[in-house]
């Protein structure tokens, strides 16, 4: 465990002087998304888009892997923004598919159950009282609970429970564990609460380095439960900071703070956020790892920036309006979103199109490099929706 020394923002003036998103641009961007999603629906029918594009075009996929919940979440967000039944009807059909998936245990032996079931089924229940969505999401929460390791006090992301080669937590889980807060709220069962609080505390203790940067994954000894060390899977190296991992932490801390209101987390939030903001390149959209900057000829990961905007927007509700950082964080969200809208949303295909271009799924495997991806699309639209609803969006997470 390290004591975090918060980096100050290196150049707040750069953020203050940059252009943010205007109301007209926001409305245009939301209308553009709605138009594109409608066209995608015609091409997809009841299938799902694949996790990332190939040559900027999504192939169709079944309800497998960790990303289809984002498609259903996009449908719910389109429904919230437009009130058009076409989005609600398809989202409800998708909920049936998610229920079948958890009932039949199709590709659910991993921790990504929050990514799958929150924007799809929890959203359905919150927005429309969909009881099947509630049932499916509670079943998914119980499945997630099975991955908890009491010795290490964390939810194991991948592999068989207790396996030494996978006895680790990963920062991405910060967006999966809110499923347990929701399950606790719906059922009153405190087991959910205990697990989510323990996992969160273990993540904060070990995944964040002294300078506010983050490990992607952190290993423990399966026999003693003792911490072993950080390793990356999707970042550049074990000691660099994978941009999306840093963004999962920004949003994850905001989501946990929204429930626990532990004020000691505010400093941690500001540390990981400043680390991210200090490494944004000229156009305020991060490269896929924060070790890179302009001139390194690397790909951007637009999804990391969209996730960071949503996380900062969530936390803004709880920050002291009189603090020095408050107006800068507020402006930074607007600047990042403006740059995403302006330079990352060109339509590049006649096929099933991404909403946000230039993301990176996995640089090491060459999968989805400089392509669109479903979570980038989702968080981009969530960010637009948060702005449209004046930072009062009733979140799915
Ligand atoms: N959770 C997997 C990823 O962010 O790529």
C-alpha cells in the first residue's frame, strides 16, 4: 500500500482557455447519435454489434462477451433523449436476451456482470419498472458474488476462483461492483454491501500508486492473501498507466463515493483525476496509455476520455463548489466532450457505424486498435445525456 501524493494540475490555464461544448453543439450531437442508432437498428435487428469495429464497421454478434449491455444501454439513452418507442421496444427485447443469458449461464464466468447487466437490465428496471430486468440483474449480482475471495477481500476478475495465475483484482471491476450496491438496495441483503465495500477498499489500497497512477491488475498470494504486485494486461507496461484503467478508477471512485460518502476518497479521486488530466495531449483526448503524448505516433483511446468525463461529472455533485479545482474540473469535462464531438464522430461507413471513432480495445493483441467500440459509444452518449440533463442524470450505475 502506498500513500498517495496528489499531483497538482500542471496547466489549469490551458483548460480554462479551451473551448467547451455549446448547447447547440450538444443538441446536434445528440440528434446525430439518434439518427445513427436508428440506422444501426435497421441493420442489426435483434442481434448485437460486436465489441469493436473493423475498418470502422461493426459486425453483428450474439449476446456473448462483456460488451452487448452497452448496446442496450445506448438504446435506453436514446429512449431517454427522444422518447421514441422504437428504442424502448428493442431494449425490452434485449432484456429478454439478457435474462436468457444469465438463466442459461452463457459466458458469465467472469466479473463483467455489471457492464452487462447495469446498462441493460438495471436501466430497464429504473426507467420503466421492467420486472424481468430486475430478476435478471439480481441473478447476475448473485453470480458476481460467487467470484469473491474472502481471503484477499476482492472479486476475482477472470479464471477459476482461487487459481494462482488469476488471483488478482483489476481496476475495470470498479464499474461492475455497482451491481452489488443496487442488489443491496433492492433486497436489503447486507452480504452484497459487505463484498462491494471490501472489494472497493482493496482496490483503492493496492491498485493506485503513490503518484496517483494506476496498475491495471494487482496479484495476491492465493494461500496467504498477501499482496504480490501490479501487472498490466491492456496497458503498455506494468509500471505505465493504461488510460482506460485510469478512467475506470475515476468513474469507479465517483460511483462508490455516491454510495459511501467517505470524504477521505475525495483526495484519492483528485489524485487519479489530476494524473489523467495532466497527461492529456493537445486535443484533450488521451492516448491509449498515459505514458504517450503527442509526437509518439500512438493511437488515441477516445473511450477513456468519454469514461473520464462521465466519472468527473458524477463526482462534481459532491465536490466543494468553493474549491479551486471545482470550476476547472467542470470546464475540463466540457472541453473533453467538445473535442470528442468535434473530431471523433465523423461517419466513416455505410454499415453499422460507431458513434465515437479512434478507440483502442487491446493494443497488445491488435484487437480494435484505432477503431470504434461499444463502450466508447455508450459512455460518449452517457456524457452527452449528463450534459443535456444539466448534470442531474439519474444514473444506471
Ligand atoms: N473491461 C475491459 C476493457 O476495458 O477493455
